[in-house]
C-alpha cells in the first residue's frame, strides 16, 4: 500500500511541475517578444556602467531549451578617435541563464552564461610584460567575474597576438574557441582552449584545465592541466634561446602533457612526446639531430625528492633505431643519486646528451669521444653527493666503444657487474666479441667466447686484480688464464703474475693476427708475419711474471716465456728460402730471444734430421740463425738449393748436371730479414758413391765421393774421386765472381770414347789417352756453360791423311769445346786437332748423332753450320781426294754422319789415285736435290749441276769457261766402270776446249736417255776453222757397257790445227774431211785400242807436206798411232827433204780389236803418187805395210836438184850404205816390226827401182799385194 501511495504522489508532483514549468516558459516567451525595444537603453546602461563605448547593432532573444537567451548582434567598441576603425568587433553576444540552475543555486551569476561569437581581439604584451586587450581600458582589479558566472564562451573568433616587449610581428589565430566553466558546488573551474594554429605554428592546440580556488590569486593555482598539440613547429614556438645556450633550429611533432599543480607549482608531470626532424644546436659543439623521437616521460617532486622516468622511448637517428628505452632516476635532498635502468641504449644516450652538457665538462667530452654503445639492463646504481661512495649492480649487453688514444675498441661485450667503492667483480659471458687495440694490434681480434670472472679490491696501498679461470676463445685458439695483478697507488710499476694455457690452435698461419705488432720491433714482426705458414698447436703455455716496466725481462728481473709444440707445421725462416713442411718443432720465446728446435720434417723433398732456428733479441735482431742437418737424394738437394739465394750458383749446375744418389747436407746459415743486408751461408753436401750425368753430352760420372761446399759467393769442393768412361778420375770445384768450374783429370781409350760419343766413331784412331776437362758454369744466365776437353793424344795412333796422321808416341793437341745451351735443340761442339783440323759441330743429343757440322781441313776457323748436314772445307797444299772419298764412301760412315751439304776445296796439289792433278778450287753446295758446284783448275773452270738422282731425265749440266783435255791425260779411269752404277745424262756447254794449250773451240754436248744407256745425240766442237760433229751411244750391257761413236770432221787449215795440237808442223794448209764410225767395250772414258772396232774415211786436199817427218806418220796413224812404224810413216826425208805438195790424200781404215787395216790410202802428190796398204797393231804397236811410190815425172818433183843425183845420197843415208844407187830405183817396200824399230825391206831382186815402180803402177803389184 505504501508503494502505491508513493507512486501516486510522484505522478501528481511531476504533473503539476510540468504545468508550472510550461506556464513560466510561456511567460518568459511573452516577455522576450518586446526585448528589441530595450536596445538603446541597454547600450546606454553599459556605457554608463563600464565606460566602454559599446555600440549594439541589434538586440533579440530566444529560448535555448528551457533557458532564455539574450542576443546582441553587430557589437563594436568604438575607437578613441572619432571616425576611427572600431578596436573590437563582435558578431554576436549571447547572454543566457539556466533557470533550473538558478532555482537550485539561488545565484543568478552562477546560473548564467555568456557567449561571444565572431570576436576579433588584439591581445598585446606590453613592454612592461603586462597583458592588455586593445580597445579595453586597463584596470588594476582582477576579473573575478570570470570565476562567478556559470559559463563563458568565445566561439569562432579571431585573436591577434603582438609581443611589444620582444618587438615581434603580430600573429593572428583565425579559429579560436575558449570555454570557461565554473562549478558552483565545489568552487572549481574548467578551462578549455581549442584553436587552429597558423601554418607556421602547427595544426592545432588544445589546453584543458580543472583548477580549484581563485586562479587570479598568487600561488593559488591547484589542479590539473592538460596540453595537447598536433604538428607543432618547434622553432616558431621557441623563439628565445633555451637554457645552456641551446636553440631549436628545426623540428615538429605532437605532444600530450598531463600535469598536477599545487600552489601554482607543478609537482607531477607526465606525458607523451613525438617529434621528427629535430635539430638542437648551440654555438659550440655538435648539434643534436633526431630523425624521429617518441616516448613517455615523467617527473615528480615530493619533500625535496625528485624522480625522473622515461619509458617506451624510441629514437631513430643517424640511420639507427633505438627502441624501448626505460630509465628511472631519483635524487634526494642530500644530492644522493640513485636509479634503475631497465633498458638503455648507450649509443642513443650518447647521441642525445652532448648538446645538453656544459662546455667545461672536458672529462665527459673525452668519454663521449669513445662513442660508447650497447645496452644496460636491470642496472641499479647509487652514488652519494660527494661521489666518494658508490655501488652498482646489473647487466650489460653488447657493450662497445671506439678506440681512442690508449683505450682499445670493444664490441659486443656482455656480462654483469657488482661493484662498490671498495671492490667488486666483473663477470663476462660474451659471444662473438671483437677487440681492437690500434696501439698494439694491426687489426681487430674476434673472440667467439669470453667467460670468467675478474675480482678486484682496494687496499691502502694498491688495487689488486685477480682471475682464477678466465676463458677466452679466439677464432684460432682457446686460452685459460690465471691472473694476479697489483697496481700500486704510488705510480710504481704494476706487478703481474699471469699464466696462460692455450691450445687447439688449428692453423698457426693466424699467428700474425695476434702479435702486438705496434709495440714490437718491425723486423721481428716482419719475420713472424712470414714465419708460420701452417700447422697446428695442441697445447702451449705462456708465463709472464714480474714488473711490467721491466718487460721483456732481459735483465733477469722477471720471466717472460712462451713454449709450444708445432705439429705438421710449415715454417718459413726467410722468404728467399723454401718452406719447411710437415715440421715437428718445439718453439720457445724466452725473454727477448726466440728458438725453434726442429726434430722432423722436410723441405722440397729434403728430409730434415734436426735443425735449430734462433733469433737472439727478437725485437732488435736483423738476422735469423739456422743450424741443421738434412738428408735427401742428390736431385732433391739440388732442387732445394735452386730455390734459395744460392740459385745463381746452383742453376748452372742443375742445367748441366743430373745427380743421383743420397747426400747429407749440413746447414750453417745467417739469414738477413731484408735483402739489403748481407747473408752468410755455408752449406756442405757430403757425397758418397754418388752419380752425376752431364746431360748435354749424356756422360755419366759414377762413384763420386767428397764434399761440396756452397757459400753466399762461392762454390767449392775438396778433392772429389769418381770414375767415367771406364777409368778413375779426380776432380775439384772452384768458382770466382762470374762462374763455377769443375776441373777433371782422367784417362780413357778410343773405343769407350766412341761408344760415349757415337758421332766420333772412325776407322783411323786407336789407343788410350789422358785428358783434362774443364766444365765452366757461368752465373749469368745469358752466358752458356761450356765443357772443354783437352788431350795431347799421346798413346793414340791415327792412320789417315799425312797431315793428320800420328803415331802413338807422338803428341798432338786435341781440344773439344762443348757449348751447353739449354735453349738450343742441338749441342754445339768445336773440335781443334792440332793446327790443321777445325770443326764446328751441332749434335742432336736426343738421337746421340751429328746434326750438322763445318769441318775445316786447314788453318781456317770453322763456324757452326745451321742446316742439317755437313759442310766440308779443305784448304791444304796437298789433298788426296781418292783416299778421302774412299773413307767417306764407307756405308757405316755414311749412315752415322749426316748428309754432305757443302764442300769447299782449295789445294795446290790434288792427288787422285796417286796422280797429282794439280791445283783446284771448288765449291759444291747441295741445293734443291742437286749439287751445284764451281770449279777452277787446270782441267776445267766453270759451273756444274749434278742431281741427286742421276737416272731418268735428270741431267748433269756443265757450264764451263773451259775444258782442258791435256790436263786430263794423267787421269786414270780404269776403275770408273765399277764406280758408275747408273748411266747419267750429261750436258756440256764449254766456251773453250783446250788441248795442249790450243783452243779447239766451243764444246756442246747433249745426251738423252735410252732404254739401256745414254745417247750422245749431239756433240759439237766448233771453231773458226771448222767443226767436229759426232754422236755416240753409251749402252749398259749385261757384262758391262759399250760405247758407239759416229761423226765427222770438216775443217779448213787442218795443218794449222795439227800444228797447234803439237802433232806435226809439216802439214800446211789442207782442208780435211774425216768420217768415222766405231766403238769399244766400256764407258766413254774407258777408251781402249784393244777393244776399238770401227771405220774411218780420210780426205785431205790442197795441202803440202813441208818435210816428211815422223809427224806425218802420226797423221797417217790416225793421231792416236803416233808410234806407227817410222818407215810406215813414209819417212821420205831421205827422198823428199824439201816437202811434198799434194792435191789430195784419201783412204779408208778398218779397225778391229786394235788392228787398223787399209788398202787404199793414196797420196796424190804433185810429183808422185804413193799407195799404202797393210795393217797396224795398235795394241802391240807393230806394223806390216806395203808402200808403192810412183813418180809422175822428174819435172814434177818439187825437190832441189835432180831425182837421180841429188836424192840418191839422202836415201842411202836412211837405208844402208849397201844399197846406194840400187835402192833408189826400187819401186816397192815392205815396212814391218815394232813401231820404234821398223825394218824396211825393198821388194826387188835385180831390177832398179824405177822399173819396178812403173811395173807396179800398172797394177800387177798392187793386185798381188792386196791378195
């Protein structure tokens, strides 16, 4: 029931309240209808009350909901001067009252509101700093009415701000809204400002505040203030310099700031800031530049204790982004500073802080130069105001800094720290740490792992630092360190006791990276840089104990020692020497010295038995000392030395010598770091039954024993023993500044010498000899090595040409000079045998045979003949050609020697088969498969060409200046048939053919090939007197060869021709016609009267026989029959002393196997006719002829005196005294017997010569004779 009554009462209350409200509102509306009539009265009332020259354009009213509102439009405050522009203009003023609020508060001011719309205000900052509104009178009273009204609004207004104190230009704000709302119940005030900013200031600004009390009373502002700005342009707002001389040069951003105020002072501020392209600069120092910045900031102050906070701070600058910074700081009234750093990037801090630091903070500036970076995490710290007591605890991650001065560079250091002013500990737990100390190391060091702890504590006298197990793993090795370090406070030297064990050093070539090269001697560093090429160290240890000022403790006051063992190492003790490989060595650095004891390894196939490499005073030494012993095969030792500074001395040996066998080498080296310093070398190579091969001549030297010594400038040896060419030798090495020489004394025999040098094989030398050999090996690569062999050949017999022959007990100098050129395919050799034989030979070493040679038999010097083959030069007073050809034609010799390519022959006496042919100068050259020669001798002079293949159509051609047949008389061609194995073609064209000093004319001879021989198709001897033309055939038969000849002679002055030839001077004038046809068995040059078969026809005319002499017999004897019987020669000087003129001589001869027969030789003289018949044996040189003489008349006989009286006496002188007169009248004669003693027998009994002659002339005698 109660609820029912309450509900009903409420309904009635609400109903009558609405009725009352409606009536009141209706009354107000009625009242407001005539409000415009009060405009002037209201304007005057305001003028009187405020003294402001206010002008109201229009006055109206309306209802805003349940609240009435008075509207004043077109309001202006007139200027001080008449006609001036109004100082203040208002589009509209709204004045209203909240009826409900008025009913509740009973305070019309608290329930009213005032709204200004479209106001245009000029706010001035006067020179005294006070504020005023242009057009309103200033008053000392505070506008408390702003705090008493319900609400004040300024909407859609424009405000112009002008700072007269700073003399700045006015700034206009086009859109300006302000709300002041007072709360009557709690006496609080709300202020809201919202404005669109000019472009140069930003986008918008909002200020909201809720304040308590009288805000116009000093130190009475309490409450909250919120400020928000969007895209604020910093330089436009912060015109004045900031503290510390800073100025904002650029930057824009947003902000949201909340603050708590007490007694007009803030005690708590928090907010969010975001900005971009920020640059804060000062007159000196580096400017702060941030690409972007955002974060939450906070500050509080209470009872003298201030706290700062920053969290979610993100900075992007210098192409880096730092995120999620978080720091909390607190400072109390006693200046004790504490804080917690949850996360702070040091690089961001160092980027932001410098511009805000005072310029006098030099120590801090040095710290900033280190460019510290990394993150501090969960770091709590405390320090008192005096900075004497401090504590810190926390973690750090990826700390780093730049190298600066003596401070090294560190990157990515992580760990934790717990420390106080009396001591602490630092724990490392870092991965991939980088360390760079430019004052010590040449490059940064990578440390993949750093773990351990360092403790320190402070005593009254020193700082003590200790670490029990500090593990540092580099990329190359692992270490474990125990450290005790005392740093005195009195500036005395620190004392260290450190022991480091290291191992797992897999590649010692990384050693140079870990050398403190910047504090070491440059020479030592240079050596260590190159010394350790490869290998690994399983374990090692370093000990450092003593005062650091005494390092490296050369005076013994402390100890610095590093020992380790290298396995499978590669060491270089000098760049000019080969590396040591597969080395097992113990290395010790003791104080300033270094020693490497090698107990195994090899270098260039040379096994190292033992060696010690030492460097006294490593930091200051210029030399490396090496003592050792190596063992290897000789070729390997030589190859090793070739790769050392001894190369200039060894290369010549290696080019020429190929060693075999084993050797032990002792090394004693003092090697300079640099090439500019002298190096001392002593290398002894011990030979025991070694073997050397002289490569260019393929000569082996066996069983060599002795010691070779190599120094930096010499190569030498003791007496070396060995054997070669089948006999013992002894040798010695010596050298000078230009070459090394090997001097060898030994002996051998011709057979072994020929076996070694097959190109020296011959049939003329035999025996044994002593020799001296000098092998010269120049250091200059441009000069060839030489091998010189000398012998006096005592003990050697040589059977050859007289000038070259010698007996075993005779001495004859022999020199063989080999030029050992590797660049040439052939081995040059010069041979000197006495003074009469020189040779320059090129030997094909691969084939061990002669490639080419120039052999001089004489005193001229031989030169190397480049084409393959032999050049033979003979310059001797006498030369036996047939003997030389016999020796050269030996089949074995021809196979062993290269082909003959050129021959030069110059001799005064050319001996051919025992015959002295005389002087000869000739040059033969083999060109285009033929021999081309020039001849100059008594026999011939000119050119000839002889093809290699003399069969077929190939022709031997002679182009001669002359041929001298007389000079060829002494030649013996009996063996020619055996020499000629093929029948060659020959063409001769000689300008002169000489016989017995007579130019017979030019000779032309042409041949052509027959199936079985050669046809001399045209042979012509032409002169002014006439010609001799004939042809011939040279036929090759089964049992030999045959020559057939056919021709004729036709000549005027035949008598002169015979006289010039020396046959006879008795035939004068005479035209001769001779036809001949015949042949013989054998070659043309094998003419033999025993084999001669043929026919000949004579016809002489118009001549005269000046005196009948033996020469006439030679004429009748067909030239070659000079020994025809004197009487057959018709030596009728006893009858015709004054000569015989004839008209014609005719006759035919038949020759068969050396027998010449004629039966019709007729001499038709002026005075008589002579008929001759019979035979002549040309082989046995006998004759058997019958001669008949028939006088024509006594008057016809051209003889002084009468035929009867004068000649009788002459005939008797020729025949016998017994015949006297009777003989003259005989008519027939028989001539028989040898040519030198022919018997003449008259053929008459009692008849006189005349009678029988006439009877014979009638024919009977001749007929019987022919029968």
